C-alpha cells in the first residue's frame, strides 16, 4: 500500500522560492520540480496559477501560512470608516455577516471572459440549453451584456484610440459603458443603461426625460451596485407585467448574484465562452455599433457642409444610442441567439445597412479626412476591447459612497462643458 502523503502548509516565502525556481529552470519538467520540493503536482500548478499573489510586490508576510481574511476585512472596514468620517466605528465579530445580509451581498466565484474557448464546454452547454430553458417561451429568454463606447470619436481618431482599453481614468470622460439586453426573438429590447463619468453632465440641464437610463461613476464602468440596481428595476418592471423571465449573463466581476429577484431567474454562461455562447457577442452588439457609427458619420458630414466642427455630448450620444439600438432588427437578434445554441425560429439574416449607401457615405468621409487606410469596419470595431468593469481601488470605493457636494456637481458640469478641448476635430489627424 502506498504511503499516504503528509499534507503540509507552505509559507509565502516557500511559495516564492518555488516560483523563482520554476522561472529560472524553464526546461525542467513540472513533475520533477514538484518532486524536488516534495509537493504534489497539483499543488505546484495551484501555486503557479496564483504566482502574482505571491510576488515580492504583493506585500504579504513571508512567514504567514495563510491569509487571515477575517482580520484583513475588519482592518479594511476600519480604514474605510475613518476615510468616510466615522471615527468611532468598531467592527464586531458579527459585523461582516450582518452587513452582507443587510445589503444582500454575496461573493460568487467570478471568472473573466478572457482565455481560450473550450469547444467541448460549449458543446456540452448547448446540449443542456433545452433543459435549462424548459418552461420558458423564447419571448421570455433574455441575454444582457455591456460594451464600451468612445462616443465622441470621429473616424480620424480611430487608429490612435484602437489600442486604448481605458482601464483607468485617463480617457474615461471620452467613453461610456452601454448595457444592452434583449429576448430571443428581438421583440422585447430592454431600454439601454448608459454609464458615464459624471453624475450631472451640463447637457442634462433642464432635461426632464432621457432617451435611455443613466448612472455614473468616475471610471464610467459597470459596477456591482449599478448592475444590481438595474436588475432590481427590471424585476419590478417584469412583476408589473406579470412576466417571468430567464436571463443569461456572463461572469464578469460586476455581475454579482442577486438572491431576492422575484420575476427574473439568472443563469451564468460558462467561463471563457462568451465569444461562442453569448448571443450579444455573436453580432448584436456589432450591429448596434454599426448603426451608432453610421449616425456619427452622418453628423460629421452634415457639419462639414456647414463648415462647423463636430461635437457630441453625452445627451446627444444617448439619443444616437437609443436610435441605433432601435434599428437592430429582430432577424439579427434571433440569428445571434440561434448561433449561441438557443432554439429559436428565424429567417436568414439580411444586412442591417444597405451596402451601396454605406459605401458612398464612407467614401465621402475618406475623401474629407484622407483616410484611405481605414475602412468602416475599423471605425465600428476599434473600441471593442474597452474595459467595462474591473477591480476597484480603495479610493474608488470611498468615492462611490460619498455624497455629491455642490462642488462636485459644478465640476461635472464644467468637465462636460469642455467640448472644444476634448472633442475630436475634423482635421485633427
């Protein structure tokens, strides 16, 4: 009988030593390295998978056997309390659990969208879809997803912004995050949610009705709070309609589980499969962006005729977003759900835009801006890789819960008013 391996804990320093050895000996087999350090191959794989956590810059105690998460959370809560002006706050033993229960906070396993697609996982998922959607009509099966949008960008800035994922705040005032949602048949398109940088853009002044929903944070990202609020609002809408729906979403960090929805059942897509299994990623978002860019091009050409620079503020962008979303056809939506494995009856897809008309319009843009190396598809897709969510820093978290002061509101209006500086001019390239 084989001797049972004794289980032991490795300190952070020991894990760093293992990682350094692997880096210095790239040709050595992982099994040989595991044997050298007396650990299972699976443990070595786990250490290497989390190597960033054990880097020198991580600030972890090198002699620590494991991270004491409870102490860390209490200390973090104490620090936030001081920054928010609550000097007398003390985190009791049951504080965290009560806070989670009171605010309906859960911590599901989150997986990103990046990574190679496992075709077997996709096939297995498609085989299960019929079972997962049992009891729901196609009209009651939905998908929702976010996309980043450089809403002001004109064709002459396409190349300079193509590589900008906008992970920080550098260009956050130039972008929006757009949340789109629709059912299988395309007969029920949800009102878009727009996430901008400023709470009160100057263009909202004296405007009573917005064409889309709007919220804000200083990175113009989707956050857990924003997504939860959107879901709860949608749940109320469905309750009024006496409608029960099934909503498929991906596993991005902002998509936390909401436990008390009454009329919406949430299903998560398998991790790292959205490029194959998420309907909105099969061409729905692409169609939306195509219509939005078409509106931008039309505005640009009209301004050329008037010999005025093209300026687009958040409100104007919201109207164009609403129009572009309305122009996405039921055929396009149904076909994209079908590509993702959903059982939906649909006709062959047709082009959303007349090709001849589009070619003539884009030729005018190319002639005006001398952009022969950029085609319309480049202009449509250049911001496809924009970050739409991410890990918030401590400063981000504190800022998100602080009340908006008059000074903040004034700054919002001033920034949105700086159109000449931040908009893209016609001949800038």
